[in-house]
C-alpha cells in the first residue's frame, strides 16, 4: 500500500476502500481524528464507524491502537484491512503463535498501521512497554459505552483506557452506537478525564432498515412465516432464553432452512464454529441470545427478528442495526406480549441497582413499548427518542398499513376500575373474567361477580381485552407487581385517565391481534437476479479458497451494483462502489469474466423487447446513458440506470421530466432525463 501520510482522505477513501464519497457524517469525524483532536462519535450500528478510525490511521504518523471488546470483531476487521492492502494485526487470546509472531515482525519492521487488542490486555504487565515500543499515534476505542458501569455491556478493563491515554499523551477517538446523554457524560469523564472532546451525534436514521412489530400470536409460527418469505437470506433471530434458541433453530431446520443456535451456555469452540459459519456462509440463520452479535461484522445480514421483546430501546436499535450494514435493503420484525412486559419490569425491579437507576431503566423500557404500541410512523417515534425530528418515513409497517385508531378511554377506565375494586391484587386473566362476566370459581369465591364492573365489558372478546391490556401496559398505565405474583397495579400516569381528564387512543388492529406481513425486499430487480446469483457463487468460491468470510471479497451491495451496471472492463469495474485498487487487482478480472459470460446473452429486460420498436429504442437509451455516466462534464460521480428502468422508459415513453421521475429517481432523471426525452421525441 502506498504511504498514506500527507495523502488526502478523499483519495485514500477511493483508492483503498473503493468509495467515491463518505457516508453522511463520516467526513467531519475523519477530519477531527486526523487533526489529532479528542473525539467522541455516536453513530448508528452500520453507519460506518470503523472507517472513521481506519482511514485516519493511514493519514497519521505512528500506529493506531484499537481497543475492541470481542475477538471475532477484531479478527474480521484485520482480515478486511489486509484485503484492501493495509497492514493490520491483532493481539488476542485467540491468536496462534504464528499470528502473534507476524504481528511483532510487522511492528519491528515498521509496517504495522493498525493494532487491535482487547481491553483485558491493558492489565498485562508488558502492555505499557509494548505501547512505548510501538510509537502509538492514536487510541481508537470501539464500543465506548462499555466504559459505563451501569450498562449491560460494562467491561471493567475499559476503565484503564483513561490512564493509558495520560501515559502516552496521544489523542483518543471513541465510538459507540448506544449512548444516551447519561452514558455520554460517563464516557467523557472516564475516557477523556473530564475534558471536552469534539462530540459528533450523527443521524440515527437507517432508512434501508424496514421496521415492524407484531403482538405475539403463536410466536413460532410467526417466526417461521417471516423466515420462509426470506429463504436463502442471512438472518438473526434473537430469543430471551437459551432453550428457546435451540427449539427455534430446530424448527427452522425442519422447515428447510440452514439454521444454528448460539448462546452463552455453549462450549467456546462451538460458539466459534457458529461465528465462523455465519461470517462465511450465505443464507445461514443464527438463533441466538444477545450473547451473539456485538462482534459480528457481517455486512450482508438481510433481516433480524426478535422472538421476545428486547431489554430497552437502545438494545433494540443496536440489535436490528446489525442488518443491512452494506446499505442494502434489510428487514426487522419484533414480537412482544404481556409476558414480555411483565418479565422486563420484573428484571428491573429485582435488580441490585439504586432506585434512580431503576427509574431510568423503566423509562428506557417505556420508550421501547411506546415504539411497539405506536399509533403512527415507527421511524418518527424511534428517531424522536434519540432527539431527531423526521417526517413519516412511508415504509415502516405502520406507514404501509396505517392502523385504525379508536377512542379507548372508556375501555381503559373499565380495566382500571376493575383493578382498583379488586385491590390491585390480580393479573390480566382474572380482570378479563370480571369484565366479560365469566362466572369462574375464582370470581365467585371472591364475590367479584357482585362488583359493578362485572360483565361491563362484554362488547369485547377475551382476546381483544388481552390486546387492550397489553396496550395499557405498553403505555405504562398498568404495571405488574413483582412482589405479588405479577398483580397489575395502576400507575400515576393512569389517574388522569380514570378521572376522564385525558383521552386514550388505541389501535383497533392490536385489539383484534391482526397480523401484517411485509413482503420481502430483494437486493436487485428480478431481471438482474440470475447475474447477481452468479456473482455470489464466484464470491463464495474465492472466499472459500482463501478461507475468509465472503464479504471480505465484496459485500452484497457491491455485487448488486455490478449486476445492474454490468461493467465491461477494469476501468468501469473501478467505478463500482467498494472496489478499491487492491480488490480491483485481486478480483476484477474474475468478476468481469462472470459478467461477460452473462452478457453473451441478451439481458432479460432487452430480450423481452426483441423484434419491436422498443428494442431499438432501448439500445439508443442505453448508449446515451453510457455517455452520460459521469455527466456532461465527464467528472461527476458515476451513475447509471438499471436495465429494467431503461426497458420501462422504452415501453412507457414518458413525455416530460415529471413522468420520467415516476420511473427513475430525481437524481437519475436530472442527469439522464433531458437526453432520454430528446431520443423519445425523435422516435
């Protein structure tokens, strides 16, 4: 690799990493880190955090030491760096003797630019001497929220990083995806000695991820149905218990999927085997507890499902953020029910945390339940929690199928009245029996059949009342009492509702337990799918030969762009996103052979137009697109239309730019529209 010192970040971004432009928010962070300023960056999972310290490492003198919590993550990043020609190494307990010797050889020869290590190594006696020997120029801290002593990912050795920073006198760049204001303040205190780093709170929106929630109604069937619609795509199913991971993985295998379970009770070697398979295989489903995922660097995970409600909105966003890290379409589905809410409340109440911490944890759970029970756009609710305003996204499950909203105030008052008249001593089942007038033995023995509320709720079925009570628990109007076997009691927030001072809107579909199944999203148009599959097969063969994960060769998004643009030579291949100089040299010819073999046959979109005037028109439009790929001036970022888009233009023959934008997006219509309209006018 050419020496990166004094090279512009933009040129390195293109030459080494194969990208023509930074993702939103990356460039400012990269500039701050290169300038040697202490930096704290909060970016969403999949937002490109690693590039924000990898690229500066090439622009700064000395070695960049990366403190990272998981061996699997470090090994994946080292492989990815070496694949693009960057000297990187890791010192972990999982190293072979040969790997460790190679790292020290690279250090002695002055070749190493990135050294990854686990925080536990900071406690080793020889680490300080190693740091002085290295000539450290920057400390990068990945998953910086692990420094928070109240966080679920707390790692005690992260507390040593502040002292290391003081000893070496070098800047620190800290990165995390899960840090509320309280956690950010703790990071600043413990990593930066109370100093004020440049802080970047970059957009949390991941528009490529589809958000969806469903009330539980036969969870196994719901998970199997979701996976069946996405067969052959890599996915993760998160479960609340170890036993459930094994049961669901077995059910998925019986349903024809490649699926494995993963949890903390497995042998270390078995866990490593699952991690290796998941990183290298296409289409594998891992059914796991939250023990799996923090170190996963696989960019082409196409979906994440939760069979049980996560612990908090931060945990939820971190877990779904593992899907679609390549920027391609990704989907999520989260199941939840009364038992989930009861369990999460109990975990908080029974923890050893002080009262103020428990209140904060209940608040975080409330935010997640508010997202689950949202009446409108889920993305608006999610981003609002992180302090961002947005318009309705138009493509979450709520936007796609807007729920019917009803005034549920009277129904809520009936539940609250039943709870109060029974001493707030019973769970949902008994309250529903009272409301529906069910003369059970338990109801009659306690005289609850003589209450004014007995039978006052016959307008709803028991199933509908269950949905309504779940919504009330989600709004934190009712909470289970862990000291009284989960009996539901009224919160302060419910008192104004009971008095008729506050209206409560509810979703009718949730009460009826209606289920919505969004269609699976595909990476490429149907006509490009055969070539995309052929490119993936070539990638798999190359990756297996080198014993590396498939995405180290190219990720799905890069292959999708190849399938749509069909480059005809190395110059055109170099313009594909994710194809840097080293990968172009290593793999360019092999993938061009696959594309050329496919090109010997007419593209399916063109074949449909054979023998018609639209076929000739297609060819003229395709030629005009090639001439304008870099704009009239020849210097713009490469852009192209898919074969399917050109075919639709040839068939539909739009008359103006407005009609053109219904086929192309605004950016493509702006670049190609005038030339296309001229050709259509001549026809």
